[in-house]
C-alpha cells in the first residue's frame, strides 16, 4: 500500500466527499490513482473511495464508504492537514 499526506485541512462531514490536497512531492502519484480505489485516513478506521481526481492540479476527492459515515482522521468533521492517507 502507498501513502500520501494531506496538506490543507478540509471539512469532512457525514456523507460528504473530502478534498485531499497534495504538495509537489506527492502530486506525482495523481496519475497513478484510479477511481474507486479504497483509501483510509490515519488515526481512524474511516474508509472511502476515490471519486474524482484532478490530474492537472494537486488534489483528489474521497467519498466515505458509508453514506452515513465520514472520511476524517482523529478530528470529527474535519480532515486535518498532515493526515496520512493510505491507498
């Protein structure tokens, strides 16, 4: 499994997709990501799937696996900067 690090805090409310923003180092992996790949946020057991990839930018969107769930790290309702995402 590979990892990337989220660089900008983003809202991660129940049922909402979360924007994962990468730095220049991690940005190179965007072309290797595929839609539907399962991701996990460090510090939690929350999982989600990649729903959108900004291949010309520096981000991708992860939707929570459960419609009633959220994709966040240790903070409820927010995916903090510096959270490691495993995919």
